[in-house]
């Protein structure tokens, strides 16, 4: 028996197939075109859009290709709610990569959002009200303490 | 198991009591929408519905089965979301998961059936043996058929979890010594009450498909749109083949001829190695397994067709579809010749299924 390195391994990925682009499979480019359509719409005053990456039949390498082509932007945030949610803007401004992780850090859902800011980062009205009452409570207590 | 006074709480209230923030809830809803294969644009509507949804009582019965379905469900890919789903429902009876045993367990079942008569959701895994008065499978002295009959009576809807309860499955495999039948068969023959029935087939079903169906029921309070076999269309509307990333090779007539030949190593289509993808309706190619790691075809093995009726009795898993055991359409066998021709045959059959689905609407 020869060594492990003698076993032929084919690495599937984003490199150009040997027999030319006609056999290229996968959905990375179609998804980028979809993003382009949504981004165009947003620049013309249209609605934000979201793409569910779990709903796409991704070939091996597609995911990496998407990440590579969209790149890293200058904003990233982590939300700690039911496990971490990582939000980052890609190098294509207005295109956000939102990854929801579960309690043990496994990915439970993944979206590409074409928007000014992803919804999950924004504070909802009910939380504004809760925040205000919390602040007022805090002020009342401090006022009480000062007058004692 | 929940306390009785929890029952009238809404899901939103329950979650907030457990310290789930509004962002957490939104995340839960976004993930749920993804599970249900609903467009992300529906997330706000789902959040609104789930926030107001009342927790339903769920009774889960197991008959002739291997517990693989319950394993699949309880190992669903996210502990957090799975526990959320279990908090969202009030699971009143499940033999494998419940703490109670013996007469206490049976008492819990009957209490729940009485208290939530007409309202509870009944989950069933395993087929029901009817030969020789159903003596081949009994629990607490009652046959599966008797239990099923009583439980179906007060159910709001029934979810058949897995191929056994949906279609008879492996217990029904030739020569079917116990006379195993599906839940749907029992409804058709009038042996149990006819209730709205959702078949979630698969051996086992994809965990997120089970939780997705539960989430759909919670969100909309009704049964999702179903295909000709009573399966939710969002998950069973397309074949493995339709959504397979190896599909382009099939269209080009590039097939692996043996496992580990050059074609297999290059990731070519597994049709000739017996892949049942073209006639199998399930969501494996997109939801994948083990937390989205891969699915059988991606691991180099053809699809067995486990979510289809009688998959066990349709010839070798390693014989190509063109040998004729699969599908009533002679189109597939006739088109056995070469790549392109096969493509047309399978595509035609696929379209026929879609037409049937549409006609049912």
C-alpha cells in the first residue's frame, strides 16, 4: 500500500473547471445577479430585500465564492439573542450578510439583506417604550436618593 | 410538560417570560420562516401571528416504528430553536420523552385527550397493524388501532410523522406480515375518524420539515397546502433531482458508472448508480442534513427515495430508475437510452407531478 497522498483527491471549489466554463455549476453568479437587481431597486427608492441562503441549492464552493466576491465591509456587529447573530456589511455597501447562530454557535439561518440597515439591528417601538420607562425609573430612584 | 394554567398564554407571552428579547423573537421568526421555506418578506406577518398564537396541546403516539423519527425531531439542528418549538407547544404525551411511566403516563394521555378534546394536535409515527385484530402491536393492553381510534376522535388535526405512518413504510414492506397500514388508510377505510391529515414522510423526515410543519400550524392555525400524497407542498413540491446541484451533469449526460470511478470523483450525476432523486419529492437538496452539512447525493450516494410510498419494495437501491420499478409513468423506462433522452423522460414525469399538484388545488 502506498501512502495517503497517493489517493487522488479532487478539490471542488471556485476554480475554473478544466474543460471550460460550460460545465460550471452552482448558483453563486445567479445570486449575485439577484442582489444586483435588488440593489438597483433600492437606489431607485424601492424596498429593501432579503435572500434566504438556506432556500438555495448551493453547490460545493458556491458559498465561498459568494463570500469572496462580496468581500468584507467596514461594519460588523454581534447581537446576543438566543445565541449570537453576526451582522456585517460586505464590501458592496448596502449588502449585508446576516448569520443567525444557535446556542452552541451552529448556523441556524443565513440571509443576505439588501438594505440601509438590517431590521434586527434596529430598535423596535416596544423596546423604545420599555427603554424609556427603565430610564425614568432610574431617574426617579436617583432623585429619591439625592433628596434623602 | 407544561402546567395547566400555561395553556391559554400566547406564544409571545411565554417567550418573553423566559427572557427572550424582541430581537431574539425576530430571529426566531426569521429562522422559522426559513424552515417553512417561506419568503423572508413574510417575517413581519409571521412575527405578528406567532406572538398572538395560543399554545396548542400536542399528543405524540408511536406505533410500529423504530423511534428514528423522534430522534430526528429531537436532534433538530438547533437546540435553542428546538426547545423554543417545544416551549411553543404543550407536549402532553410522548412515550420516549415523558418522565411519567406506566399507568401515570396513560392517565396523562387520557387527561389531555379529555381536556383538549377537539383541539389537540395528534402526531403519529409508525404504521398501524390491522391483521388478526391488530394483536401485533399493543400498548397498555390496547392495540394500536384502538388507541389510534380514540386519539383521532378528539384531534383537531393529525400529523403523520415519517414514511411508516404516512404510507405504511418498512412494516408494510412485502409480505407485510402484520397487515400494517398508514394513518391515511385508516381514515379512508373508516376505521378511525377522518381529520385534516398532514403526511410528513421520510425515513426519517428532515427534522426542520417536522418543526416547520408545527410552526406553520402554530402560525396560521391550519393545515398547509398539500400535494397528492398529503405532504406539505413547501417541502415536497419539487424532487431531489429538480434541486440537486449535480443536475447540470445529468443534463449533459455525464454519469458516474461505478462508485469511485473518475465520474464519481468528479461529482457527476448518480442516476445510473440507482439514484431515485428524479421521482423523490423531498427537501434534502436544499435543507440538507446534520445542520446543513450535506445530503446523501452530496456525500456520493444516490437518493433511496425514502419519502415515497413503498420505497422499500421498488427494486434495488442500486438499479437505475429506468429498470421500471419506480413511478407509474412508462416514460422513464422508455427514455432509458441516453443522457439527453433520460432527461426529457424524467423531466416530463416531474412536470406531470406538478400538473397533478396544481389540479388538486
